[in-house]
C-alpha cells in the first residue's frame, strides 16, 4: 500500500489511493502517564509501532469484514526452478526455500498437494488447490521471517517428515490434506511481532487478537480461507466430517503455540519412558499414539526445524528471525 501517515487531532491517519483510513492513537494524557500504568505498556512505542505498521493493521481490519478473497492469476512456471525443487521435495535438510522465487514456491506447494494423491471423491480440484495456495500467499505479510517463504518451508518439512516417518501412510486422504493445510495456514496473517507484544500493545489489529494468542487467529483464518467461495474446500464434506476436519486443522495449528511447548515435551518424554519400561519387561506397552497428536507434534517440529537444517540454510533463517526480533525490539524501546 502506498500512502502517507500523519498525526493530528489525537489520531494517526494512513492515507492511500482509496481515501483516508484512520487508526486510533493514544490520547495525550494516557501517553504522559504511560510509565505509571500497571500494564507496563510503553505508549510512545506503541504509537510509533502503529505509525510504522499501518498497512498490516488496515489489511487485517479489511479482511475481517470482507468475505471473498480476491486472488491473482496462477503464476507462470519456471521449469528450472521447479525441477530443482521437486528433486529435493522429499528431503528435510537440502531444500532451501529462500533460494526460490515466490512464484516457484507456489508451484512447489502445489506439487506437494498433488503428491498426496487425493482421491476424486474428495472433490478437491486443481483450481481449488491453486486458489488455496494463492490465498495463503496473499494473506502473508512481508515480514523478515514470518512470511510466505517460511510457510512453504514448514509445509515442505511436514511433507517430507510425514513420508519418512510413515505418518502420511497412516492418515486418511482427508487427514493428509488436513496436515498439509495446517502447515500452510499455521502462521496465516502473522503481523511480525509476538503474542505478548500484541497483548501489551492492544493495537487495533481486530478484536480476535485481544487477550488471545496469535495461533488462535491463524486457526480461525485458516477455516475462513478454506470456506471462501473461491476455494470452497468443504463442498464435498458432510457436517460431521467438516467438524472433524476443522478440529484437526485447528488443533494442529494451536499446538504450535510456544507457551504449550513444555506440555508436549512432557507428553513425549512420558511416552518414551513407558516404551523403555515395556522394553525392559517392567511394564505393559503404552497405547499407540493418537494420530491427531502425531500431526500436532510433526507440525511443531517442522515449525522450529531451522536449526536442524544444513548450516548454511540454518544461518540464513537465523538472520531472518533475528531481524524480525530486532524490529520488534526497536518498537518496544522507543
């Protein structure tokens, strides 16, 4: 969005070709007393953050009140890039999405969905898959780290690990589609700042962010995208199957919430200990892991898998995520 921002009359305004969009600023009295408020919010920093980030704020607000997603045309194929990506698609360490164009990443994501070999009775057409990928790309912001490149990186890691661990073979066709869909949507509309920052800032990003983790927003928007008239993934599902699919996608996305990390670590440790006891003959075998839990753990692992990639790739991701952290830090200490 091209435009200008200015302050006046207690408000910050973002002006673009469509007119003037007003974003509420912090009243002067509250700004002066900001350091004394019990929330510990730096109101000057928040005002500056609103000035720096208005395109994201406005886009979030507009999308909240707009049902149909306007999609671009499917990008032209670059055969050389596509073949390079397909050769590495089943590897968890060698594919570097940062070395591909955004258009090539769309084609790679499409190839992963095609490789799931979804049966015709699911009514998931080529157009449906392509429109879904384009919608995700349109809804991702141009952050240093949480962007469309990260989305495809996590999706490819889930795809590869799912095949290498045998999880994909255990899932139903809808389960395989749901797992890859969760990966594509796990950071949908990420604003490039953390949940605690949003909670303290209470910025005008839409009511869905107030007192909620970002992952709740990602999960909500994932279902909204999938039900969009231009995508309509659920047309072939019964009501019961729809609720089952929605629950599976949402639970996988919510599992990536970092505040729940220790919860999953303890569950996995407990299962490993039970398996060791069974191997030693001191206990019965624990029940098999629930497939939904396996999907959640796989997505969690893929989401934080950058340090496990080859060193040059891991370093590139490290630079991207620290750039994003530093951007937030600059806003916090203004």
